[in-house]
C-alpha cells in the first residue's frame, strides 16, 4: 500500500476500476463528460445495491392484484360470490407479494443503517399493523351481522384506502412523488370499487388497482432509461 | 490535472467511493463489506482510499459492534458532500468550456 498522500498511484485497483471509460486521468487524458457519466453509473449502481427496486415492487403487487382479483371476479360473476379456490388464489397472491416485498427490501438495505433504515423499518411495520387492525375490524363487522356484500365492499374499500394512504405517506417520507401519485390513484380506485357493486368491485380492483401498479412499472422503467441517458445528480 | 479539481476526489478509485457514498441519503451509513462488494475492490485497497478520504475530512468512519462482530460503517461528511458537489460543478464548467 502506498503512503504517498500527494500522488496516489492507484495500486492494485482491480480490473473494474482502472479500465473504465471516462477514467479521470491526470493531465491530458481528462474527459469531463466521461467522468460525469462514470459518476452517474456509479451512483446508479450504489442505489441498486442499497434501495429496493420500485419496478419489482410495483410489478409484484400489480400481478398479485390482477391475478387475485380477476380470479375472484370471474367466479363471483357466475355464482354471485367468489369460489373458495379463488379466495385461496387471492390469499396466495397477496402473501406472495408481501413475502417478496419483505425479502427484497431486507436484502437490498442490508449493510446500511441510519435515517433511511429506521424510517423504512417503521414504514414496513406500519403496513403490517394497519392490515392486522383492518382484519380485526372486519372480523368484528362480520360478528355484528354484516352481509357478505357489505363485508366485500368494506374489505376492498378499506384495503384500498390503507394502500392509498400508505403510498402517499411513503411518497412524503422518501420524497418520491410518483409513489404519492399511486397513493392518490388508489384512493380513487377505492371509491370506484365501492360504487361499482358486487361482483364488479373485484374487476375494478383488478383493473384500476392492479393495473395502476403495472402502469407504474412502465413509468419507472421509462424514467430509469431516461436517467441513464441524460444523467442527473441525485437530490442531496 | 486542472487546478480546480480536488485531487483527493479526482483519483479514479476515490471518485467511485465518494460517488457511491453520495448516493446514500443524508444520515445514512453503509457497512464496509457492502461498499467493498459494490466497488469490487480489495479490502486493503479500499481501506487505503478511505483513510485518505477520512484524513481530508470527507468520510466519517464509525467502528462499532453488532452482537460480537465488529462492523465499520462509512458515510460522507457534510464537507465531503460539499467537496463532491464542487467537484461535479468544476467538471461541468470544464465541459461547458470545451464546447
């Protein structure tokens, strides 16, 4: 290891560091555009390594809602209420998306600590608490004699309201306006689903809710590609 | 090397270190092994560069324990963020000057 502080010769750099384009070399080799591009690429890689990928999370929830709610809708359309197997499909979709979200978020943020990690953990627990509370309240409504139709409207509507508010909260916490926008859309979907009437409610949840998530996958992808080509320094 | 480019940041390996740390939010830290993996450097090489950045006041090194395992966390200081912003601004100026 060198100890000369004035002119580090970059010893044993490893292949990836020394052979990159835009390498800021001393003197004549300086390429400002290439160096800025290198900075952007490095920061993109750093974010990929430390932050959850919005495309994957939106995609997981979009698929879960589209598949789960379409299963409920198709069977409810024939018989008036969803078939048991459709209920299981729905439950498995939600459980799968939840598991994926937790595993993906923990994997990406492992090895970091500080404000973002604390806020992220609290945010994750709030989701869990909110849906646990919702389950208990729905149980109480069922015990009090609410009809299956009322239960379905309440379950879908309140779930959508929680998702909407949590996404808006997430947008505020993480300074992600697109996330807040999705939250606002989910509140709209809650209203649409509530007034659609059974079993159309399920179709609205699949198309407006699940479809909304899937649209965000495309939006994230476009923004990412644009950021790659134009660049731009992260909010600091 | 142009006079207005910070020599501490300008070295390729340290530029990658600083750029990576700047991508973290303020108030966030990253563990040494995670940073090493991200940068694909050897531990000794990364340590050397981190020491130079720490000596310049750009990087804060926090040694702690998680359970019984010693862990080192790294973050850019406010000075480091400012220096990196200045460095990028200087590059932008060079780019404009060249056009």
